[in-house]
């Protein structure tokens, strides 16, 4: 097993470090040689096909569901088709409104999650076209779907998903670009610019992995708190959900992610002196609003760790610590901001002496309902 871990202490840490390669393997075969368009040989969609859909569903469980939340944002922003995201175990039982004009996308690392598989079968029965985003070739979900696109993350062993999540996000990003390209819903220059930013992401993930010591220190400092809050707006909120799930899964710390604007509707009552709050502030259109939420928690003496993009000189004035990630288009930044959150969860689990790769009560793939 030590050999399989490639010199890392745990599979999770190895998989976190494999993200630059996983993202490169997932993106590069799908970018045209001139770097200006997306090629999806697996799909070969055309405008008529895409115009036949008036609604898209994204359904998944756990981390894959969180990737779906980012996927919704990409598709709605770039393609302007309405997208609904749901967890498979809810979707299945709510008599969903689906017909042949629905594109039904499932996301699953393993391709074996039974709720996700059952949700897809139900959608198919109701007439939807189904597309699977999965990491395992020939898995049940891959076989059952009308069409499949693969994340090329390689085997993921740790129960807590890391490289599968980042590759699911890049695959959603490319899918949205591909759809926008066909539907001409974005100018060609904008698409080319986004593709060029996408190609820089693997090296930028490597940069975020260069010095993990500050994160290790935060984990030691705050790893014994029983509650941690994550806040953000828009795409930052989606990443906050994933960051808090990571912490819960492997360190058993109670973690809650909140849409920053919702704080005052309940969670603010729990913010007292010394409570750690991880605040993501990378989205320009809601930056000022997020900042005022950060001031609200600071006023209650929370300890705030801000996550910002390089070049942001503002956030550090209002928080206790800042972690910065390289600058990129704000659509792509979730792929970078999630990395320090994965590491924070990892080091918190180590600090608490938890079994990182095999957390209690959890399984890598849930094939029972
Ligand atoms: C389990 C795993 C999670 C995963 C979820 C969905 O709960 O522990 O890490 O996100 O299942 O798995 P899937 O293979 O469908 O992505």
C-alpha cells in the first residue's frame, strides 16, 4: 500500500497533489489545436439537438452534487438554458416534471451510486435524454446513460473526493463552453479567452500546492474547535459547501456552509467569540456584499480566514488571515479555491488523529439506498 501512495502519507494527500495532472488529462484532449474551441467527439451535438431542450437537470450525490451546483452556474451563465440541480435521493421521490425536452445530466465519480443510477433510470423512463459525467469507464451509470463524458482523474481511493471534484468542474466548464459554441450564445473571443484561462489552471493548482505550511498552521490552531462556518456568495457558496463537507467527512468537526447573505436569517446567532469562519470572496459582482457579511461576523469576534484571489488587497484589512490563490477568470476560480479547503480538512483530520482515508461510517461508493 505504501508504494501505491507514492511517497505520500495518505491517499487523500496524494490525490490532492494529483489534481494538476487530473485536470490536464481531462481538458487537453478536448481543446482544439488552435486553442480556440472545444472538441467533444463523444457528443457530436448540433444546434437542433440543443434547441430541443427547454430545461436541464443535474442530479448527483455528495461531492458530485456540489460539482453540479457549479455546473448549473456555468450552463446558465454561458448557455442561458435553465438548470435545476438536485440530490438524487430527493429527486427520485418528488414526482419530477420531465419529458423529452429535458436534458438529464448525472454526475458520479464511481458511476455506481444507487440513488443516482435510479434517478437516471426514472428520468429515462419519463423520456429525458441522459448524459453521464463519470470517472469510471464501463460503470453502471456509464452503461445506462444515453451518452457519457469521462473525467480523466484516474482511480480515486480516499473516501473524501478531491481530484474527482475538480475534474467534474472542469468537465462542466468545457461542456458549457461546448454548448455555448454550438448555440452561439457567447462571442467567439470570449470563448477563446476562457479556454486560454482554462489551460493555465493545472499550473495554477500546482502553485496553490507549493506552500501548504500556513494551512497546516491554521488547522493546528483551529482544529480543536467543535464548529466551523463557511460563507460565500454565488460560486463561492458552492465551494463553501464542498469545503465544509470535506471538513465534516474526515475531521468530524461540525461544519456548516452558509450563503453569506442568509447568515442574518439564523446562523449569525451561532457566531460568538473565537468561532472560525472561512470566508470566500472571489466573485466581483457580489464582493462588496460579501465584505459586509464578513464585517458582521468580525463584529461578533469570529476568527475569519479569508480566501481571495491574488491582487485583492482589500480583504486582508477585514479578516484575521488570508489565503490567496492565483488570478483567473472568476468562473474558474472554484477549481483553485477548493484546494486550500481540501488541505485544511486534511490537516485538521491529522491534527485530531482521524483516519483520513477511511472515515468512520462512510463508504467510497454507496450502492445501497
Ligand atoms: C459517497 C462518497 C462521496 C461521494 C458520494 C457520491 O458518499 O463518500 O465522496 O461524493 O458518495 O459518489 P459518486 O461516486 O456517485 O460520485
